[in-house]
């Protein structure tokens, strides 16, 4: 790193060791965050106490004080210094008014400033960092294996979601994107990097593998984004993340966006962000105002029946369980009961996971049974119910699971099934999350369960989930393609014999 930036960071660390990151600092910064954006989020005190974080929130660190005042919030994308093609792409995508986190951070990030942004899932973080990254990279051309901008994410699903969200805008300014994740062909990803990609969306492990193979260098990366940095820390990626950050251009721009910020992220903020523009749409512990939270007290012997009835409701639902085995078992039971369910967990290949998500988003599958692999990075329009069949053990997991519904201003419900021996732990988790749920004792077949979740009796006629016709045809064609060398040789031999005989 160059001496100027290192000195800036060193002096900032000395300042940050004081009250800025201390337990008393938060009480002095009620509603600050460098801009009037909290008032635009609709309810600045949604976590209680005049906008203060509740004392019970575990692991949070106070947001850093900044030296340079943030630029004013904008009310329209036209007020931003965006290239014309990007503005046209926004219009074409039907995006007209910035979400609060976009209106607050984009004026600063477009100017090249580091940013620390916190907002609930579905609050628009992807465009908040993506538009700035694309606008500042537009007009440049990457050399082979040397991307110009990097977006690091913790999971394959989030990588794909970010890629899908930004691709129309990248095309509008003629930037090439490459997605680098595990579970997919590393050879194809290496080829994409060799061909030249200005923007790379990557999970840390696979990117490290490609760097170790000599297929990628980060010395030309001028803009780096960490999306869901806290989950990367929780998953043990922190050493890889810091090693990657040490390879990008030291004078470059860094942006860190997440739905939650805790002390796992403290090191990243201190070491890699210089005088960042800080913005928080919602305190990370706050409950979304358009989201209802229900804790349903069930008896252990009746839990499976209640779960099955909820799954048989009209409309889609995501159901979270703790283990891959439990996910597979419930999925099998639901299919046998007549419910169109599919499993999603880390034991599935990436093509399987991608196909399952596509089937769920299109309605071919109505129940997605998943482990926490689906808790982040999955966006499904009009999903109004998330069910924790197994209660999460961490309040962050609860918030991220629940964040699959009530996205982008829509409404939704989060339902958690709690047996008697889980009630005390669930009460502590809700307190840590800053949420006061509605608690209801229920049994399968009762009106209360139906009113809250739309539960109904399943058909009992077993169903089989098959791949869509178009996909089966494509697979059949590709299978023939894999056998084609030998088949072609046989055909050529037969044709030669025929020609000779003729």
C-alpha cells in the first residue's frame, strides 16, 4: 500500500480506538450517519428509543465517525452524475426513484469516496454500489486476466443475483462481467478472465484458486466492493478476503455494504476504508415495518403435520431447516403428500441449485426447502411467507432468513415453529434481533394456523418435479454432443463404405 493511504489509515485507527467504536459512541450518534437519509427510510425509530440501537443487540460496533461531510441525498437518478446509457438502462428496467440507500450513498461513491452502507435485505444495496462501480469503470478496457473492478460475495447464489442485477447496466456501458464461484467449471471461468472482463463478481475461495493458477491478477482493480461482509467473516473467509484486498490497487475505492454489521467487520472497516461515507437505512436489528413476525408454539408430535399444511398453502413459501438431511427428508415427505417442493442446500451441485431456484421463481416449484445457504442472495418477487421450521440459533440468521420476504417495500410474514423446549432460546433470539413477535399456540387443522399462514390440507397425491421441457431438450442435445466424436467417427466410416460401394 502506498504511504499516504497507510498513514491515513494508521491515524484513523488511532482515532477509532477511542469513543467512535466504543460502547458509548452509539448514544451520541442517534440518527446521524452523515446524511438526512434515515428520515427517508420511513421510520427512524423502528427499533425503539428514538432511533437508538437497542442495548440488547449483540456484537454490533458503533459506526465510525467520518471527517468529510457526506454529499446531499438525491431524490432522482437524473440528479446524479451518471452516464447517459446508464440512465437509459434504468428507465428501460422501470427503475425511476432511488431507494434510500441509493440516494444517500451514490453521490459520494460516484465521486470516488469509500463507503460503508448498512441496509436490510431488499433495500437496494446492489444498485447502490453497482451503479457507482459501473459508472466509474465505463470507457475503460481490461487486459486479459486483469479486471478493473471486483465485487466479493460470500455465496454462489448471491454472486449470481448480483450478476443478474447488474448485467443490463453493464451492457449499456459496454462493460464485460465475469462470475467466479465454486461448483462451476473453473476452466470456463479462467477463459472468461483470459478474454478480458472489466468487472468480476466472485466468492473468495474460487477467486483465490484462479489467482494461484495465474489466471487472474488484481493489481489493476481500482474499485472493490464487499457485499455481506459479515457473512464472509462468519463463514471463515476473513483471511482470504484480507489477502485479496491486499492485492488490489492501494489507492483504489472500497465499498462495504451489508444488512448487518458486527465486530467481525470491525477489522475490515478500520484497515481498508478511508474516511468512508457512512449510511444506514435501517438499524440492523430493526424489524421491517412491512413484515409481520409470528412465533407459533407447536407440540413436537404435531410439528410435521403443521409444517405440511403450511407447505400446501396457495402461493410460494421458503422453509428453513438446520441440516441437509432434514431438508431432503422434509422435501421427500412433502412430495409424497402432494406438495410441489424442492430442496436447496450445499450438498447440491451448482447446476442443481440454479435449476431449483429457477423452478421456484417461475412457480414450477411452490415450496423451497432450504438450509441457510438460501438465507442470503436469493431474491424472489412477491414472496410473502418465510417459515423457520427449525428456529435459527443466531439473530443475524433470523434477520437474513426473514429478509427473503418483504423485499423492496412489499409485505410479508416470517413464521417460526417453536416447540416447548425451544421457547426460552427463541425469546432471547427475538430480543437480540430487536423484534417483538406475535406469539400464538397452534395445532394442525386449526383455524389459527390457516389464518396466519394460509395452511390447508394437502392433496395426498404424490407428485414428481420434472425439469421443464425446454431444459430436457437442451440436456438431451448436449448429451448427444458429448457422444458426438465417437458417433461422428462411426458415421464417417459408414459414409466412406457407402461411397466406396457406390
